[in-house]
């Protein structure tokens, strides 16, 4: 069972090490493309409706044909997207058509046509990003500026005349660009923070048991290897405490798995509260825990184990108007280089099993068994 758990956790860690795309960490498909396509569709529909409205208002004329031509190109762009499913090409087509429509509406759209130009920066930044959106917006602004400067009178049918009016128009357009840039930068920053948060959450879930918040067996074994390396250099002893909750199956059968999960977390919280910052606790299996006591002798480890045993015995936890008491069977092993990490953990496991065989609520170690002095 432990091998399958460790393999599963190792698989999660390998996923993180492979540096998958950010969307892989979020746990859901990347929705940016869908958002852009929806925005492009809405923008295209609105621009086509406006172009058809202008075409209807001017009738059969040069301006009317231009508006109808724009609508036809927008429809062709959408049909090509349906046929090829190339969203990037479709979005670029929408931006180019939006730029063209902004200039056309600006010069041919009557007294309100120039207002369409102010919408272009928002489409450019959302669909093309900050860098390309700035380039597109600048190009459209340059075309609009040239149009105003080269016109001898008012821009055709727009009503814009005089230096002050043209300056105000340009200032408003620049303001729209700044607002669109600010919004897109804030949106991207928020998304990156969300991705980072999800990466950290997935990283933590790979390093910690989701139910108890303790380390996983894989992580504790890695830290144990580090302690073994320190032992080789400095001969500093360390111990393993294998802790099993006594009669845990009865709790699940009598009160349900929700109660069992609650008890598992309660025991884990008690362990975290009692151990030193340098000690490490991991959930080792269903109702099993493994504790690594750094720079600890066997005698000291037995003392820590008995203090933990007594603390669990003296505690009671509420569950649906009932008070439940738990006990632990604990096995201790002192790290021995000849046994290695796995061998030392196996010895602790055997001693915990022996403690449970003798009635539980007991600490078994290499020196002496410590128990409360009462029968079960």
C-alpha cells in the first residue's frame, strides 16, 4: 500500500519537475483562447451591425459599398476560422479589420463615426497582448493623426475642425490607449498570480498529505537521506518513531469515515504541537504516522514517544455530541548505517506492530518498552 502511495506522489513530483505549461498546474484547461474568441466574435458582430447601419443610412454610394465590403470581409474571416480552427489567425484578422473599420468609420461615419476609433485600443490589447496591442494602437493613431493634419477642412462628415478640437480628439484616443493598457496589464498580472498560487498549491499537495497537512512519505524519506548524510559527516544520531492508531478500523466502522478522517487530522495536529521545529512528521499510511527525530538518541527518542503516547491518551475529541479517546502503538528505531534508511524504518514498523500486539498504548524500542501500566 505504501509503495503505491509513494509511486503516486512521485508521479506528482515528476509532473512539477517537467515544467509543464502554467495551465497544467491550474487543473483546468487554459480559458484565455476561449475568452479571446468570444471577444473577437462579439466585436465582429457589433462592428458588422454598425457597418450595415451606416451602409443603410448612406444608401448605394461609395461609402455604402465600403461599409458593405467591410461586413463581407468580417464574414469571410469568421468562416475561415470555422473551417480551419486557427484562432490566432482569426484574432489577427479581427484586429486588422477593426483597425480598418476605425479609420473608415472615422472618415466616412458621419458625426458619430469617429467615436468608433476609441474602441480599437481595447480590442487590440485584449486580443494581441500588451506589446503588439501597443504597436497596433500606435499605427491607428498615426493614421488618424495624418488624416486630420492633411485635411484642409473638417474631417469628412465627422465635424472635427480646428486645432483645439483635433488636439482634444487625439488626447482622448491616447487616454483610451492608456486605460486599455492598464486594464490588460492588471488582467495579466492577476492571472499570473493565480497561476503562481495554483503552482504552490499543487506543489504543497505533492509534498504534504492533503488530509492531515503532514509531509508525505516520499518527502520524509528524502529528508531522512539528508540526515543520513549528516550522520556520515558528524556522527549525529537520529531516530524514527512509527505510530499506529489503535483499533482505528473500529472507529471507522462505528462512526463512519468522516469521523476517522477527523481523528487522523486531530492526531496530526497534536504531533505538530508537540514536536520540535527540527523534527519531521509524515502520514505513512491509512492510520499510520512516521516521525523523524533529528539529533536524538534512543533514550531521548523513547521519552519523546512516551510523551506523545500519553498526550494522545489523555486527550479526547468531540464527534457529534460524543467524546472519543484514542491511543497509539509506537515503535522506535535508532538509525543504523548498516540497516540504512529503509531498514531502520522497517525496524520501527516491526516494533510498532509488537506494541499493538501487546495491547497498544505502548512504546517499543531498543532499550525498554514503555507503557502506561494498565491492561486493555
